């Protein structure tokens, strides 16, 4: 606008001539306003060109996500509330005593029957010697009772013979007395008759005495038989005492009942071990997984389904297993303080049910220990 005013002033001056280039400026300034007001044609928008590609990419992403879910998520049920379990064996001594030696250390692998620790056997060896001596004495008494029974049985036979002899003598005396009595005073004197009568009565008494001795010896024989039974029972008791003493002596060497790994070893040489006190534990090589699934995940789960297990401690380790069983009841129901649902302020909470998973790869499970966290994925279809 200022250029146009300057040009007009120049042209209005007398004798002024137009400078070079002013003709072009005049053409520019003289452009009509409607020409300046008309919009220029614009190039196509870049966003408009990318819209079809964005839509196609979104559709492809949805298809990929749906395919991934259908193939890798929908056929599985998984949980991170799962842990390795095992039958941990607590080891203690069956007898008390001073610990003599401990040949194992923590986390050492042991086989069934390996020595874990030993208790001083001196006291138990002495008890075994005493039990063996008592057994020998009881056996001697049993043999003596058997011998006494044989002697008394012989005496019974002797007394029976004495009874027979006394009966014979009594019969002879009675016969003599009868003859003397029948003859009368014509052949024998009265004193002889009286003597025969006395002998007859004496012989009859001797028969009774012999018979009583026989009964006494028979009773002694019965008593001997009872003594034999007592002696034999004493032998049995002594034999049991010897076996117990031998067991106690063997218990001084505590051996591994199962193969596994020594853990939590708390016994040292010189310690006094009490009976039944846990000294160490053995974790067996056989482990399994207990996974606490939500009750809403159990509809399609059943024993025998394959399971993929990943271990938190070993991210690259993958273990195969199968579903063994499902507990008949939620885990909270078997806790120390089960929830009381019959209360006024009830809030429904999804319960978790323990599921036992058995491992199919024993070699891969060697690195697992009780309490380790795992993530199982159960293929339900």
C-alpha cells in the first residue's frame, strides 16, 4: 500500500519520469481484490492418505490378538498361586544319648540306609550284655525245672509201686488174721490172733500212707509243670529283653529312611540327643505341585490333563506334568480357623481349591524343592 502511494506521488510530480521496475510494481498493486480473495487449490491431506492403512493395521492387530487368545490363552487355565510340595521327613533318634559323630552336612544327597549321625553306644551295649546274661540264667532255670519234673515223675512211679506193695502186704496180713481167727484157740494162742489182727490193721494203714505219698508226688509233678511254664515264660521275656537291647543298640546309628537331601541339620558331635527330638530333615527327590485355582476355573479341569509348568527360580526351565486330583473342598475350609459364612456382614469371595499336579519329568524336577513358586498351565481343551 505504501509502495502504491509512493508511486502515485512520483507520478504526480511535474517532469518526473518513472524509474525502472516501477511498471512491475504497478502491475502487482493493480491486482483486483476478487483475484486476491479467491482460494488457492490445496494438496491432498497426509492424514487422509494414512487413514486406510491405520484401519487395516488395527484390523490385523485384532485378528492376531484374537488368534493368539484362541490358540494360547483360551485352551489353558493357569495360576501363580502354586508351590512345590514334598513329603519332608523329620529325623530324630529313638534313643537318648551323646552324639558321637555326624558324617553328613547340609544339602548333601544321601541314599536310603546311609548313616546320618551316631549316638555313643556304650550304655546300650552294657544293657545288651545284661539282657543276654539274664536270658542265660532264665534258660538255666527252665532246664532245671524240666529236670525236676523228670525226677518227680520217677518218684510218682515209685510211690505207685509202694502203694501196690502195701496193698499186697495188707492182703497177706488180713489173710493171716482170718486164718488165725478161724482156727481159734485150739491151734493158736490168743496173743497170736491179736498180733495178726494188729498186723492186718497196720498193713491197711501202710496202704493209705503209700497212697497219700503217691498223691503228694503227683501234686508235686503238677507244680513242676507249672514251674516249667513259668521258667519258659521267663525265657521268652528274657529273649524279648535281648531283642529290645539289640534294637536300642542299633538305634544308636541313625540312618536315612529314604533317599533325598539333608536339610536343616541342627545336630553336632557332642550334643545330647533326646528321644524323638528332630535333629535334621530329609527332602525326598519325589516332589509335586499344589496349585490353588479359583473355583471358577475348575469347570473344564479333570485328572489326566497335561500341564506345562514354569519355575520362578529357573525361567528357562519348562517341566511337563499332568493333573492328578482336585481336592474335595476349598482350601479355606480346612484352615486352622475356617471362615464363618453365617455372619451378618457376608461378602462373597471367590474361593481357591488345591489341585495336585504330578511331574512327568523326574530328571527336570531334581532342582525343585518344597515351597518354590511355580506357574502351571493346564490344557483344558
